[in-house]
C-alpha cells in the first residue's frame, strides 16, 4: 500500500512538465510521419504507456533499494551490452538492438540510468573532504570506461560521449580536484583516435562534414544542410501543423528521430521552439530542486545524475539540428521516436519523483549546493 505522505509530497509540477513534453512529442511525431500506413506515432504512444507504467512502479519503490541493487543493475546492463555485440540486430551498419519477438530495445539507453545509479552509490558511500583525487576516482573511471568501450564498438559515438559528459558533469558538482579533472579530460582526448578508428565510414564523414557541410551537400553534409533549412524556414511563427515542406516532402532525413526538433522548428517556428526549450529548462530546474531538497547524499547525487542525462541530450540534439555540434545520433528526450530512450527517460523521471516525495523520510546529509 502506498504511504499517504508520498501523495502529499508528490511533485505534480514535475509530472505535468513531463506530460506536456510527452504530448508535444506525440503531436510532432504524428506530423513527422504523416501520412503512413503504419504510423510510428502510434508505436511511440504504446511506449509512452509502458514508460508511464514503469514510472509509477519506480515511484512506489523506495529508491534506497535502488542503492542496494545499483551495482547489480549496472552489471546487468553491461551483460546486455555484451549480448548486443554478439547477437544484436544490425541497422544502418550499427549493432545496437536486442530483438525480443515483436519488439527490440537498445541496452545503451538503459545504461545511461544504471551508470548514474552506480556512480551515485559509489560517491554516496565514499565521500571525501578535500576533493576527489585521481586515486579516489579509479573505480568510477572503471564504471565509465567499460560501457564506453562496449558502446563505441557498436558503434554508437553519441551515447558513448554522453556517458563521458555525464561523468565529468557530476564530478564538477561533487568536487573533483582540478588537477584530476584536467588529467581525465586530456585522457579522454587521447582516446579519441582509437574511437575514431572504430567508427563506420559514414559516421566519420558526418563528423568531418560538421566543419563544412557545403563541401559534400548531397552526401555527408546533406543531413546538416537540410536540418538548418528546416529550422530557418520556420521563421517566427512557423509554417503550421502538417505544413513543413522539409519533413512532409522527405527532404529532411531521420526526421522522426535525430532531427525531430527540426520538424517542430519548421512547423511552429521560433516561438514553438522557444516554448519547448522553456519546458526543458523548467524540467531541469525542478530536477535540480529535487537534488537540492533531498535529505540523503545518495538521493542528491542520483537526482543530479539524472538531470545531467536529460540536460546533455537536449543540448546535443538541438545543437546537432542547428549545426553547433557534429551529428552523433543523440535523441531528444520524450520527443524523438524510440522506445528504449522513452523508457529510460521516464524511468529517470520516476526516480526524480520518488526522491522528491520521500525527502521527509531521511535526516539531512545532502551535498551543499
């Protein structure tokens, strides 16, 4: 039976923000895939239903149990990443999916959450007073490097980089020594050549085309050029619902996944884009508030990590569509089509709601930020 205090302390604002972004995602997917005999937006709706069921289940579970099983869940995610490399389904040259009958899922998306869980458990149980040195960070670095190597072998550059950025962002809040921080960044840069060799040719060309897409407008630069045309042609008010020429006439590739923001920008313009970004800012703000209000260190670090997952995916995806970052295949949370991404995001938000509602149950022991 659910404790009545959980309902009394429920963060309805955080849930409403999630529901609004979800609704925008469904409407945008309907437009991006209109008309089709087998509409993708209906499949996404099923994933949202499953995701909200998962959100409710996670909310009812005391998140302190997640701390106890954090390493087990992380290890299970690693096992699934290995299974993907051995038996996974290959799409467009990348082996990222495990097929289970009629559905397939992407373990690397679930790893984003279990990775944060593992880090939250480690850092909550191993606090330091004078900042984390490189010696203190050997175990967390192993938590990062093992999935990073497995994911880059798929290859999935976007998710691998997301894990690195999440790790570094959490260290900034947790208080790593600057010397350790700089050494890790240099180490990451030194691993880039190895990662580059593991990428497929088309992925390398996309990164190269980032610097000058006009050099290959019909090849590697095509995605970036068409995306910027879509975003720019929306102007202030947009062209209107179902009236985006770039998406409706299929000039814009991957318009239901990587470039879903371009569809919204073309149809709803600068105003619609600003509203969506504003909703994300509010979601991130309330997530940070959950972290700040948490009465235990694990809850604070876990909430912070989930906020980092959401924040960096929003920044990188929108950055891809307007040419600020290379095209690395990062979905826009709750907007892009993808069951695994949707499920992981709603699981993360369910954990945030859980931490927020249970903040009355613990004595103060949170981080000071």
